[in-house]
């Protein structure tokens, strides 16, 4: 904000071309009415109008800018005016309006202003560089600047602490909310679903699960003329700045799709506190380790079902690449070499004008080993056959389990294992926190180098042991749950009885990996492998492997 004012005569005495400077920042704790821009302006104008030695030429304002640094738009304009000679005097309400950085304010007072021959007046501090060494200013001014600096630091810490508490309670403190949500008018720290944008978010996840690449999804959205997150925010009255906007209208891009697909907010989980300021004086931030992020589940209604969200993450972790940037093949990312474990790649060849697709292991081929390969059609048939047989097995096992007397007290045992898993996780987290704090203790001199090394090794061993026990406990819990009245794996596979064709959503829900061996032999690893084998073992039945007939021990047991 900048205003021009008229000149006035002073009867022969030197007239200073004065610029008044106003600053306000809630971050510095300037929350009182007496510090408002309007009140500062009234005080400064009254002061100037009562004195003939000043001619007011400009007003410079920084509203909402912290005093911890001098990277402020209004201040930069003021400095240019001083350099050009447009003004040679600055008038502020008090020294804290000038800034709250002790070192920087001192540099301006002792070095910059004297060299530029600029006069500074701080009204409430009774400070004027024209007679600064009167009335003990040599001592009081540095002390006031130091107090302002300490005050700014204290306020910054209090604000950060309050925000941290709010984040831990699942309150949204971000200025902008993710696309698909909006802030609740009744509670600004709570998210509610934006019914207009939410369907687009759901569609993005569905397309990704079906095998579309990020760029292909962005292209489909642009073809449907769906507003990009930027344009949607602008259309709904939001304020935003986009430095990289090249076209008149911002469009969907692969980066926007990527960010949406990785945002846990869409399944009802609020993740905050990812970044931390290097200093209360600096705007620079650093990304914190994931274990220091503040994550709270169930803070708001989910747009995407957690199961669908998890399946999409698994598909993306397989690092599949959509052919031609459009849509991935059904088995892409699921096939692995049975010898080296490397992910197999899709190749194509032509014979008599017909195209044939097959998967091969590049590592075996490059190292001179016998190449593991399988045609796409054969692999699809093998997977479809395995899924169909396991689905039939699920139906048979359901009948057996419904008639059988349970061999285990499942509910009691499952609860015991779940409690044990929680305790192991808490122990792991506790050791991790202690390990993370060792370097701080070492830096402060509480630990010697040898003690730091010894304790680090101890906590590392404990963390690894807890992780191993946690894996074993989870496997045992799954096996125990598989022998219950209504195992999860039966519900999952029953949906696919009579399946006639494969799709990526089916594979994402059922299959972990598909290993290919010499001669095109396959081993399909289902996500519920442990549960299926445990259930069959518990009831004296043999698990149906690929190639077995359905009328085996399972069928005879009915």
C-alpha cells in the first residue's frame, strides 16, 4: 500500500523527506488493537503533522510480515526510496516495528542508516538518530532490540507448540486443503467432503487401478474438461499463486495426479508436520523423516475406501509403465523371474504378420543364463486357472468350516496375539525414539563417543528383534484367524467363482507375485497364501496347488 501526501513549509530549517513505515504480524504476537495498522497510521500521521521539520512523502506497509527478517515487500520498496533520495527519514511506532532481529536491526542502526545519511525516529521508544546518544540511548536501544528479538523467538516457539498440539488432535491447520475437500464452516480446523470435486478424486484412483498412467489420467480429465485443482480453487473464490502457469487456463498434469494418488488424506487420515523451519528468522524449510510426521486416522470422512487406496499403492510400488503412456497390460508389474527374482519385462515379436506378446527376464538374458520367458496368453491362462480353482476351494472350505468343530479357541487367541503385536510395536517405537535422541545427548556432552556407539548398537538390536517378533506374531494371527468361523480369504475368493477374464483390479486384490521358471512354469503367490494354507492344514486338507484337481482331499471331506 502506498500513498502520496502534500509538502509543507518549515520556515528555513531543514525539512526531512519522511516515510512512515507500518508493520503488523500475528506471528510476532502483534494481536492487540493498539498494534493494528490503522492505529499505527493514526499515531504516525499525528506525530508528523505536529512537527514542521517533516514532509511526509510516502507510506509503506507490511501487513502480516514477520519482523524476524527483512525480506518484506514494503521494506524493500522503502529501501529503494532511500537509495534514490526520494526519502531521507523513516518514522516508526517503535523499534519492534522496524524488526525483531537483534543483529539485523543493529546493523541498520549502526552501519546502513549512517552511511546513507538517513534519520530514524521511533516514537514510543523516544528514539531519534539525530540525538541518539542522549538520555542513555547507548545502552537502552541495544537492550530494547535484544528484548524484541527474544520476544519474537518466544512467540515463534509458542505458536509452533500450539500448532503441534492441534495437529496431534487431528485438527487441520493448513491454509489450503486437498482437492476434493473443503473446510467445515462451523469448524475451520475440520475437513468435509466437497461433493462437486470428490467424484473426480474417486475416478482417478479407479483409473490408476485399471492400469492407466498418470499422464494418461491427466489427459482423460482434460478431455472431459474437468477443472484442475488450481482452476477449481480460483473458481470457488480461493486465492492462490502459480509461478509456473504458462497457459491461460491451468490444466491437469501428471504431477497433480501423482500427488492425489499418494495423499493419505483421501482415506480419512490427516498427515501434517512434514516440514520444519530451519529457524524462526528463516522462511527455508526442511522435510522431516516420515517417522516424525504427525499422522491421525479417522479425522474426517474418506473419499476413497482404504482398501482401494491400499491396492493402488501396491500397484504403484510395482513400478509398472503404461505402454505408450496410456494403459498398462494386465500382468505388468506382477511377473518375476523364479531364479533371480527380478521383475520381468514385456516384449513383442511378429510372426506371419501377427503380433505376439511375451514376458522375459532381462537379467538372465544379459548374463548369458537360460532366458526365463512366458507368453502373455499362457501367463493369463495360468493365473485365471489358479484363481478359479482357489475360488472353488473357498466354497468347499466354507462348507467344511461351517460343519467342523473348531480346533482352537480362535477369538481368545486372536485377541492375545493382537495385544502382543501392539506391545511389540510400542517397544519398537520406544527404542526408536531413544535411539533418535542419542545424538542430541552426545552433542550436548551427556554421552561419550563410546557410550553413544554402544547405546546405538543396543537399540538397533532391540528394534530389529521387535520387528522380527512382530512379523512372526502377525503370521500366527493370520493363521489363527484362518481357522475361524468366517475367514477373510473365503469372502475374498468367493466373489470370483466363475471368473472368465482377468483385470488389474482382480490381480491387485488377490495376487502378491507371479514367479516364472524354466519352461514357462509358474508359481502364483496369493496375498492370502498363509491364511489359505493354515485353514486347509487345520482341517486335515491338502492345499490345491496349480494343476491339482478340485476333487481332492477338500472335496472328499465334505
